[in-house]
């Protein structure tokens, strides 16, 4: 398995869905960054289940434990180890998973790749549960990025075909996204999204959606072309989130249906600096940041574990079978994935900022 991300700011995650704990080791964090436990805990709380519509009945306490790398409230430059324990675990529903792989889930290729030795309880390493490690690390990365005045936002822009109205400005996202349980900046759309999730849950089904990540105040030139491009490394991080099936930046796939004269962003002078009149590029050209807001969108598939009967195969008898997934699952993982997408954005940008020398190894 490959469980690490980043070059200078490097994170390695560990733990399984129904194992003892989920954790992350952060190597390369600059010394002198003030980190309060509540900075990390607040992000974990934003991700937790229990209140969102159609949310899983599994509700972990998720109290962060800081095992190393901090002294007197500041990072020391040594590796930072963070973890949360798995307390609310019930593995009974997964006794048949090894034999009857869930459609849409990684059970089947996981059994084949690891010879049947992998921990499939709750999805093991393939579970969305592991993303709490990304959120913990992302909280640290955001504290580092704040020294360069880089701000990150993430919000839900679509669930079950309900599309939010584009915000007039980023203050709308700051104000509204955290004010509802689906993490959407458009209150009217948020209500419709919640109803769609509830309907899917009542019908023993699930729905997916789209999350937008925004990075503000980026300097020009972040990224390391031609292989470690800004968009490429972000896409790699986003695809490490279970359930993500599509990524686009700026105008994304709609650019394929435009002419160059429509899609090109004209350069202008704004407040004495070079900017662009539009932002179809999404803040990146040639794998480098342009200084405009970085806009990335992530498509999240419907939760694969649903209670409706689904055809599968019996891997022991090699015959067709039917499966009704039991256990505790979200009818839509999009709201809980919003802080995960933000965290992944922070991890990649923090690594690039260190590689560019924008953030020093010691912060005072």
C-alpha cells in the first residue's frame, strides 16, 4: 500500500475503519507554528456524523490525541503524530463481505490484491473513516498556510442533482456554508439537498454530489511542472478520498465545449498587480498558480453500501448471489467530505509553499 502524500510537508496515515485507531504522522512541519488542540478538534467536529440528514448511526467521539511534535503549544520541527480511537465499532454486518463483495465498493479488488488477508470490516483502509486522518493533518497545514495569508474554503455545490447558486463573493461561503448540515452556501438549495438525502435514505438508497474547494491569496508560481503540477498533485490528493470519481479545475469539462475566445482569461492590471478579468483557468496555468482564486471541484459518487437488494457473486462458490448491505452507512457522504476536501487542498498547498520557499523552516 501507499499511504503517504507530499514531498517536504509529508503525511502518512494509518489505521482501519474498525481497528484500534485512525492516525497520521506529519513530517516536515516547520518549527514555531502555534497549534492548539481545539484547532484540530474543531475540524474533526465539522466532519463528524450524527446530525447531517441520512447520516450513519455510527457516531465516534473522535477526541484528538497529540502524541508528538508539539511543546508548549508550538511545533518543534519533529514529526507530529495525531490520532483518534475507534470506540463505536460493530463488525457483525461484515462477516459476509469477504465472500459477497458489495457492488460499488473496493471489497472485490481488495480481496484479490491482498490475498484475502486485508481487514474488510467497515471497509478497512478503503473506508471513509480513514479521512479523519486527513482532516487532522489538514488542520495543521492550514495553520502553517495562515502565516502566508493563504485562506481555504470548501462548500457543497450539488447533491442529488440539486445545484446551488454560485455565490456572489467568497464572504457568502464563509458566512453560510457552515450554517447548515449539508455545508452549502445557498440556503434554499441546502434545504432541497437535505430533503433529497432524506428521501434516498427512506428508500434505502443513496445520492452523491459535488464539492468545490477554493484557495485565496495564493502567490503566483506555486507548483513544480512538468510532473508535479499544481492541479496534478491536488487531483492525486482528491482521488485519495474514498468515493471521489471526478475532479475538475476552473471551467473544467465545459472548456471542451467553448472556443478559445470564450475560455481564455484576459490579463488586466488590478490594484497595481496582474490579474485576469475572468477565471476560467481556475487559478492555474501550466501547472502553476496564477494568483487568482484556485477553484477545484470534486465529484463524489453515491454511497455504495445501500440496503436495497443488489446482485453480486459468491466468491467461494463462484455463483451469482444477492446482497442486502447491513450495518451503519451514510445515505450521502458529501456533507462530511467537505472538510476532507478542504484538508487535502491544504496539505498539497502547504507542501508546495515549503518547496517554493514561501514558508520558512522556522516561523517566529
